[in-house]
C-alpha cells in the first residue's frame, strides 16, 4: 500500500510509556510536521517533540518530513 506509514509500537524505557513515532536529531525545525498533525501533538523545540498523550499514530508527520527525521522505532 502506498502512502501509509507502518505503525510499530515499542516501550520507551526512559519514560515507561509506549511511543509510536520519534523525532530524531535530523530535525531541521521547519514546522512541516507540526502543521500537518491533525491533533496538534507536535510542539516546537530542537528537535520538535511529539506528545504521546495526544498522538493518534496516524503517521501524517512522518509522511511529510522533508529530511525523514521522524521514525517509527
């Protein structure tokens, strides 16, 4: 299937929560992912951050990132 991001969830041992996507240090803080997020789960920073409590794991952010800085662990 084209245009879909595979959802893989793993435990994040540093916080004890489950996360699906992570914004890596490759982030260039362009804001494209933040603008695309339908539930406003992404906040500005270096790198930007995804709020696990708001994220619905839709993959929209990963699909629009121009430098592929958003990864499913």
